[in-house]
C-alpha cells in the first residue's frame, strides 16, 4: 500500500489516525474542514453507508456532526466539538 493508514488507541477517549496524503497541506485541510469536500471522500462506497448530512464548524469551540444512513430505516450519527 502506497500510503497506509495507522490507527492507534491512546486511551478510552482518544484515537489517533495517521495517514500521508499526496496533496498540499491546503487541500488536505479543506478535505477535513469543508463539508462539501469531506462528503466526497469520507465514506468509501465499499462500506455500504451513505453520508446523509455533514456539518463542520472547524474552529476552537466549533462543532461537527456527521449522520449516516445504515439501511433499513436506521441512521447513526457522530458528533463533537473542537
């Protein structure tokens, strides 16, 4: 694999994901902080989920929320604050 992803559980509440991208820092930052960009890549088609909504307010004290369609009229969301 050219750019492997590593995931390390640091504690009960902290997970660190590391990956190197072949893109400029600006493009990677936008991919994580602009909802229209995150929607383009965050959920791989192969995982069978659909990203229903994506809200990102990437600033200190800002919030994020992503909601998924799991099928069979089930949804799942994860959210938090910066």
